[in-house]
C-alpha cells in the first residue's frame, strides 16, 4: 500500500513561470537604445546575479524600505551592464528600471507551465508558488499570468507579505507550517541558484534547478535535479514518483 503522505510542488515565479528576459531586453532597447545583437541572455544572467546579491545583502526581498529598494534596482542595471562595457549613470539606470517595470505586467507563462500545474493538481499533488518581492508588485504579475485559475490563494507565498525572503530557510519552513506539508515531501522548482537552489536545499526540500539559461553554479550546493524546459520538469517529477497518487 502506498504511504499516506501529502506531496507538494512549489514553483518560483520570475523566469520560472514566465520568460523574465523578454521584458528586460525590451526595456534596455527602449530606454538605452541597445542593439538587437547584444548578448541579452548573458546580460540577463548578470542582472539576476546582482539583483539577488544586492537584495540578500540588504534583506530587500522581505519588507524593503522604498528608497533602498529603488537604489538596488538602479545598481543592478549599472553593475550588470558595466560588465559589457556599458556604463550608466543613475538617471539612465532609473529610465531602464521604469521601462522594465512597465513591461513586467505584459507577460505570458512558459509553454507547458500551466498544463503541468493542472496535471499535478489532478494527480492529487498540492501546487503552490513561492516568490521574492514586494507583495503588490508580485501580485500584479500573478494577475497578468492568470495564476488564480490554477493555484489557490492560500498556496501562494510572496516574501513581501510573509516577512522572510529566499534563500532564508524560515520562508520555506513557514510554507510547510501553513500548508501542513513536510520538507521531505516538498519539491521546489526555480531558476535562481542563490535564492531557489540554496534556500530550498537548506530547508531539506527536493530541488529541481530550472537552468534554462545555462547559468553557472555559484556554490558547492547540489540540486537534486537540473532541468532545462517544462518537459524535463514533468519527466523528472514523474521519475521521482511526485505524480503518483498517495
């Protein structure tokens, strides 16, 4: 007889449920006039690196001060683009940030994302989201993605509303407590090494690193699986019996 446990699968949002590169590329082209042949994926990887690094240093993904958050958002543009020989002042960085925000609410889920969520749900798996960022800002993205059609509100956790931010283990512990799930039966899918892989591993969860941009590991932590598209995510979950009814 199958063990009577409740399995749960949680997804990150930014660049896991949807293509986070598209609004960034469009913003850089609009605000800074960058050419079509720029290495946007490499720029994006460094942009996310500095965004995660600066946010963790100042604990900005939990309940940030408005000016500190605005400063971080400018600095991530300045630091990332400097690596590619593009040096911005604060006014230019602010213009890029404004254009970027305007495009973040015109997003579509990755092909197969919502279909997988439906498959998991229909298979008896609890499905949720864990995302860093200000609560109102992230909720606007979720509305654009029409997440409410697929995931109940009580399974969505935004760091700005909880008070803890990835990679803080307390956020994952909070999710387990509220959803009455356990670390050993919780699976997490996310693209960010610093936030998703490190945080969920430390919390004792099974981690699928969604490395669809061929990023480089930033530490000695080892994700349980590395996947590159939603077909691989689905196949991996099946292979570890996450879709079996229990």
